[in-house]
C-alpha cells in the first residue's frame, strides 16, 4: 500500500524534473528564433525617454539582454 504511494510520488517528482528541463529547452529555442526585442526597438524606447542613444549604447543594452537569455 505505502509502496504504491511512494512510487506515485517518485513518478511525480521525476515527471516534474523532466518537464522543467523540456520546457526550459523549448523556451530557449523559441527565444533564439523570435527575439523579443531588437536594436531598433531599443533606439525607439530610448528616444521616447528624451535621449538620443549612440550605437555603442544600443550595443551595450543588446549585450546585456543577450547575456540573460
């Protein structure tokens, strides 16, 4: 009786771990194929805040965003 419950709990834990890594892999793949923001969007965003960004600043922001992906 308790062995059946133990097997179910172990199965759930293993399923959650596998599901986490599969979902993580799929999200990384999706983000690489469809980046959420590009250089033009950063330029428009900084311009709307009242400053004219240089190309160096845009590259720095892009590098920071890519580092966290």
